């Protein structure tokens, strides 16, 4: 049987030391039929290029390119997806870590089910030092995620998925299906949620591998996602996203999902959790968080 190839897409701009840890976790995979495609979005200095060029000299699976101009995260993601060639890809976070069996476990599931549109393993949460912990946000994610491992499709998983319990950098996507839709240019933060919902709306499925923890997601104050939440960008974009999805769900007759999108309880709860942190770090953002919590425009 021919081994399944997987593209590890690696858009990068940020902390070089955390990036090196992430890359090493790819190199340490027990499953070997992968290619790493790095899209450097103009990270300052020459260290990034030197690091990848050195690896590429001894490992032909590692490919490095540097954008001539800074594209920004979403456009760099789009570029990576457009250039993916393997049947499946993962959009690796540049500060996250694959466990050694991450790809091997996916291939095992894929062989059992045949073609999959999306695959989500269970994840471990780590801080900036690599220490495992479980902040309140992720405790809520564990509460709202599906209770069992398995293959999910239809309205129930769509209305669950928009609550945001998944972890984008750990999802393995069917390349052909993902390229059919791509990332919506109007989203810079929830583009992954939008892509996943579009796939589910059109009959796709998601396999949730709840019994296997094969990925570590790094959550820390300096991350782009945390900063976007604290300054209100995330929640304004989420509000626009939920308005659009409510209308789409109603057109499909998915009234339960439409109601969930309209109320977006867990997005508002996320904002509530951030109020104490905003009071300590940037009081100017508290009003934005409160407006989102109260579901005000």
C-alpha cells in the first residue's frame, strides 16, 4: 500500500526559539511521509533563513521560502493552502508542538474511514515555557466539545463547531476540499472556523479523535490570538461571522445552529473571562468586552 503524503504548512512570523521547537516536533514524527513547507512572512533578521537552509541541506522534505513583502497572517495562510499538493495538510502553528505520533495516528484513522474532510485530535495546552496547564477558556472547550470520539456530520456538529472548541493548528484537512473553499479574505481571526463550517454545510464531516492526545497547543499572553481577544478585534470579527452564519443556517433549515449563531454564548463567555485580565493590563478594552458580553452592536 502506497503511504499517504501529508503537507505540513508552516506560515511563520514571530519568536524564532519557539519556532525551532515546533519544527523539531515535525522532524521527530514517527510517520515519515511528510513535507514541511515554510512560508516566512518577512521575519526580521537572517536567523530564520539560515536555520531552515541548514536543515534543508540534509532533509529534502523541508522547503523554505520568504515572502518579498509581509502579507499578513491570513494572506500567508491562503498562499500556503493554494500551494499544498499532498492529499492532506495541517496548518502548523509556529509555537505549537506535534507529539511524535501525531501524523501516524491520523494515518491510522484515515485508513479505517477512507477519505476524511477534517480530523481533530485531542490536544494538550502548554504555556510559553512548555508547561502543561488548563486555563478556564480550555476547560470550557472541553465542556462543549463532543463527548465521544467518532465521525460527525450535519447540523449538530456545525452548531457545536461554531462554538470554537476545536484547535486550528492541530486540524488535518483534506487538501482538495479545503482548496475548494479557501479562507475568506474578510476574516483575519476566525477564518478557520469559517472554512470548517463551510465544509460541514456542504455535507463534509469531521473526525474527532477524543481518546488520543497527540498535539500541544501553546496558549500564552503574547500570542496573536490572545492580543486580538484583549483589544476587541476577535470579538468584533466573531460578531460579523455569527450574523453571516445565522442567515446561512436558516437558509439550510438548520434552525438550532442558527439560534446558536445568533446567541453565540461561548464567544460572549470568552469575553467575560478576559475582563479581569483586561482590568490588569489595558482598562481601555474593558468597554469593548462588556459590549460583546451583552451582545450589543
